[in-house]
């Protein structure tokens, strides 16, 4: 099931089986051709299409391509292509295997609400919560969208508090006393 996968060779006696053109298949790597399915039996072609066995057949023979799914790296950044500032980096999924679904872990950051993961650095489009089986076929970067939480104050004496200001994960409080 790859592009260009119907290679044929004219059967004739030769020191080795003739080389073939290797097919391509999005999200997979060809490991070679074998005499049985699922990479079983004798390996007759390598991943580059080089013949590996003597050519002794004088009739048509079927060989089976053996493919393995590629695994791609997931990198996380903040909106605008800056370093990821969430406080749960160690719990984020760092790879995706083609043909499977990868569920993403939500970001967490003190003082902020997580708005989702996006494939665009400006966090435009729709947030994603998983990577579907065929959604990516190369290493990818996902971007976190953060919205600063509103600060509220509940207390008996507001006379000594002038303002609250949210600055880079900290709260500055000024008093008028």
C-alpha cells in the first residue's frame, strides 16, 4: 500500500534478485520485502530496494512489503513562538506515532487559564485536544494559548489597598499607608 509499489522484475537466473524502485507511503518507513506477510519469512529486499537473495525462480513470485509507522516529536511553545511557560512541561506527551491517536494533556500555569493547543504560532484556528491518526507526518510544534486570570480581593478593609497588578506570574500590592 505505497505509491509506486508495483515493481516487477523479469525472472531469470542471476547471482542476486534484481533491484527495484522503493515505493513511498506517508507516515511509514519501508523495512524491506519478505516472503511472508508482517515482516515474516525470508527478507528478499532491503529498505533501499536492493536484492538480497539469489534469483532462482523461473516463475512469478509474490513478496510482501513490511512497513513500520513513523514516530514524530512534539515540541511545545507559548503563543508567539516563545518558550513554553506552563508548570506541567514534564507531563506533556512528546511523541506521536502515525496511525494512532495521541491525546494531549492540557497546559497549566499559575494565574492563567489555558485556552488550548494550536498548530499556528499565533494560536489562530481551532484548538486541538488530540492528534488524529493521520493529522501529522513530521515533527511538529504546538502552541499554548494563555489568558491572565482576573484578580479579585475580598476583605474587610479595602482602605489600605490601592491596587492589585498582575505582572509575570506575581501580584504586586501597594498600600497607601
